[in-house]
């Protein structure tokens, strides 16, 4: 069995997240997702719109995800790789090279990001209360 691991905040879940999870799961037989806790996000000067428990519930319901673990700090990755018998560590290519230090412990794969969508752009759109449709969203079908 090939076991895959990825990490993230997974706030404002969007198609890019689903594509990443789907492609990560396709690399193996089991996908574990390390989900950043609210406290860890604060340490990273990042604030999720949804609390950890809600993000955990949503992420756990995605068919590509087999297990969700809490990410409390940067340094836990090697322990998680060992404790969960991980074969492949996956991140988006916006992190290219940042996790090469994990190569002695498992394979490291950087997957291309989904173009024209990001949590940052969606979060900005939501918090500014804009009336226009974000560029990555599809307008409602006529008559809808």
C-alpha cells in the first residue's frame, strides 16, 4: 500500500483544493491530510474564516481523503511521515523546493496549482463584500 501525505489550511474550500486532493490520492492507495489548527494558523499570521472543527468535518467528507490529522507546527512533518508510514509527501508547486529536506524520509512531489483560483483571492472577495462575481466563479445559468 502506498501512503500519501499533504498539509494545508483548506479554508474557503475550492476546486483547486479538490484537484490537489484528487491528484495526491491518485499517487497512492491512502491519503492523509494534515490540517493546520487555528493556533498554528495564528503562528503563521494567518486567520481561517472557518474554525478547525468545521474545516476538519468538510475535509473528512471528501472522498479522496482517507484520514485527517491535526498540524500543530512545522516541525511535526518527519514524525508524521514516520508515524503514518508515508511513502509520498505532496504539496502544491507554490512550495517548490521548500520540503526537499523530507526526501531522506519519503518521496516529495510538487503538484501544479489550478490556474486562476486561490484561497487568498476568494477570501479577499468574501471579506470585501464585493457585488461582482469573482473571476474564477461561473455566473448563474439563465433562468436560475
